């Protein structure tokens, strides 16, 4: 996994609430057996209109919005556990998602793919979305070490599990960690089976 | 300290706790399927890590399988490859697979309980959010992403923060025509789609105690639709009777010993939950969704509400419904009876019982998709198939089918489908398809009438 430390960039705003993983990557694109190439179909059915033309109202299709940060409405990533959603977002080039709420499984999937989900208060997300819509070149500075998000509307801190933070900043993953605990796990298994 | 049912099962599976971090939770059963496992197998192969406990894994093909002519080669090349990959991965790693056509094949959350794989007190995971279904047996069961599937392959454990505890109590007498599906749709509509996020939910009260195992599975299945990682119901005699004699259930004395342990799996009196709700069973009516998330549900007697926010408007726009409207008498051209929420034998009995002696409406395409080969067989044995056929319905072969429309079972654009599945997201049942979630009884009634009917007004 790639290390994550700091990032300062512009952002793409998708103000919709309850964005489910079926929208992020529709089921018909889940047939691949590797992790690459999902970015192409990210938000496929919102990016294209029924007639096959690009939906120019959708922020990902508006050239004024650029950047590695996705800012989205409340309850992002709900629904299906498909990790393909996190792969698609990462593959598209995003490094950070800011929302006022993330669904549990999605949050874990994002972190396991070096994608940082940042939860901020609802009031802040609303102001941030409005700010980006008004000034698309707004910069957002994220510092994982200090756990801060800074923009023109102020600087706030966010929470992240200490272990997950370590994994992200060092580029470790859970498999390495679990394998290092093999003896403990095997001892546990033995007492279970008695 | 007083413990909840969830604490009891969880605490018995904690291998280790990372300071300021997650816990290492041991997993008793790992269920896998073709869509979310291939990348995990690849990961292990690339890193040269063996699968720790292949004997604790069970695989099936369900998400991407056709529901007609299963004996023929699959036409879609990518789908066929995905299934072949699963077969190869299972074979190379000594994993039990109930592949397409096997007498135990079916939707993972239908087959594990019916084979007795699911048991009280277990920890279970699957790369599928509806793993919560198995909580109906008093197991801790939850969905995981593919990275975690790889973790479980490598270590038989997951790293996870212990969720908070939530209890939803429903007591009282259910009205006629109100099924377990209505109970859970009501809970979600009432509490909201993210009310459960961060929590594991226990369902308690006489309403759940009186339910069959099938009903309890329907309820726990949709825990994820209120954001909860999983749902559980304390095991009782109904649970033990269901498991007894199933293929993988212990036999004789060892079964009795298990039952003695299982009986201890109850929330202690005075145990504390982080959040608790109590709802009145008498308030519940047959439910329908009108929007594009499962929390957008109303009682059959209610009208679509009005809200100002843009997400709400976007949902109604997609569904082509208006605030203030009733759903009764809306024409629908599709009905889907299936999915891991409602494709068990009891669901088909309910539908057959209603359909018997009636005729399917001409405008309706109805897909009846059993959850497993065993359910399909039972439909035949019990004579339900004849009832369906006489009424003009055709049964399909088992699989996830139009629940996620990964195979050919797609609802055409713009059409309304009354569906017994669990998600009404935009495009979930096919691009542009409009899903109305409901119980098998409401779905059967809609299939006969060709429109939504108020079953409480019928005899
Ligand atoms: S039936 Fe639907 S919800 Fe259930 S496992 Fe299959 S796709 Fe998922």
C-alpha cells in the first residue's frame, strides 16, 4: 500500500446524500477478477445520460472541478459491501473522501486501499460543498499526522483510529499484522477446539 | 458485569486487542462467492501466503449465475470466467464449493442456514453485506470487503473495532397481513438508514420470539439497510428445532451439549445498550418503499411524504412519484419474488397460498426465484409449483437474480417492479428500473392485480 502523509489539492463536490456503492460502481461492472480498471466506470450511471451522452450536470464531468479530493453528502458508501467501490474511487485518482458520515464497511474498505475517509461535522460539509461550488479552485489541505483539514472556512481536526493511521502513514496492511500474530491465533484456535 | 448476547459471542472470539486500535476477532465460518473472492485469492497467491483454514470456508456461486438453463454453458464470457475462477480457486485450496447445478447450490445466505452450517454463538463473515442474515441464529455475522476476505484467508481472523450495541424491541400483536418483511421495513423507515451505523443490533420482544427462523432471517438480513453491521436474535427452542437434523448439525449427545451452551446465549437482565428503541407491533402495516433507499418506506395506508432536500427530490424524480400520493392502484409490470431476504420456502408458501385459484395479471412479468436448489425442490414436493403454474407463473432456477441484476435478469428501464429483495437503489435491478420493496404477500397480490393493492382490504 502507498504511504499517505499530507495532501493539498482542489476537490470535486458531489452534494448528494446516501450515495450507495451501487451508484459508485454498478453491479454489471463487477465481473472482473482483478482490482484494476474500475475507475473508468466510477459513477457510471450518473456520468452518462440514458442516450449515452455525458451528463454535463454531474460534477465529475465538469472541467472546473479537479483534484484528488472527493467531497460528498451525508452517509457516503452505504449499501453493498463491494470493495470495488473503493477500488473504483482510488483507481480514478482520488486519495481522500470528505463526508459528514460514512457507512462502516465502506470506511474499512477505503482505509484498506490507502484511501482516507475524513468525517467532518454536517455543518462543515455543507459549508465546504457550497464553497467549492462557488469557488472550484478552493484548496483543501489535509495533514494526516496532525489529523487536520484546512480550508478558507477554517481548520478542523478529524478522528482516525490510531492503528489505521499508523498503517496509512507507513503503508502497512492488516495481513502483515495478522500474520505476525500467528502464534497467538493458533493458541486461541487450540483452546476453542477442546 | 452484565453482558448482552452480542458481548457474549464477541468476547468468546477475541484473540487479542491492539492498544488504541481494533481487536483480532476469530472467525468460525467464512462464506465466499464468485464476485468478492477472486481478488483476495490473487492477493494471497501473489504474496505466497497459504490459506490458513480451508476447512472453515464454504463457497457457492450465486451473484452472477443465470436462473434459466443452468445446465448450459454460461453465455456471458466474463460471468463464465468468474465462475471458472471460483471453481479453480476452491479446488486448488481444498475449499468446499457448491457450484452451479449442485444439489446444495443457492444464495449463500440461504444455503448456510438450511445446511446447518450457521449455528448460534458462531462468528461468521462473508464478502457480502447481507451476511447479517445469519444473526437470526444468535451468531455474530457481518459483511466484509475483499481486503478482509484476504485477511481471513491468511489468518482466519479479522481486525475490527468492537461495534457499539443497539437493541430494537418490538412488542405487541401484529395486524393481519403483516409479515416479518413489513416489520423490518417499518423499523428502517422509522429509525432511518444510518441509525444503525457503528452498531450491532439485537432484536428483542415477543414479535421476534414468535417468528419462524425464516422470518427472523428476513429481519436480520436487512439490518445493514439501517446501517448496522449486523443484527441478532437470541436463540431459543425455535432455533434449536430448526438446526436439529440438518446436514452439518452435530448429532446425538454432542447436539444436546451444544444446545445447553446455546441456551446461555441471551442478554443478561440489566445489561446496558448504547442505544435502545421500543416500537409497538400494532402500529405496523404492510409496508412499501416509494424512493431510492430502503428507509423511504410508508405504510400501505399512508401517502408519500414531502421533504425539501435535493436528495429526496432526486429520489422521487427517479421513481416518478409525487409527494402526497398513495401507492395503492399504481400499475406495475414486474414482480420479483426472490433474494436472500425472501426466497425461502415460507415465502413461497405465503405467495402460493394467496395465488391459489387466481390468475396472474396479463401485464405482469413475474420472476419467482427460489433461494436454493433445496428450496426449489421443496416447492415441487409441496405442490406449490403446480399452484404457480396454474396461475400463469413460471419458476426460475436459484440465484441472486434481479436482486442485483448482474446476470440477465434485469428490470427494463422505467418499469416498476414490486420486489421482495432488500435494496431499491437507483439502477439496482437494472438501469433505470424502479423498485418498490415489499413483502412476498404484497408482491403476490400485485402480480395478480397488475397493480399495487391494499391486502388489508381483502379477505
Ligand atoms: S440476493 Fe441480493 S442481497 Fe442477497 S446476497 Fe444476493 S445480491 Fe446480495
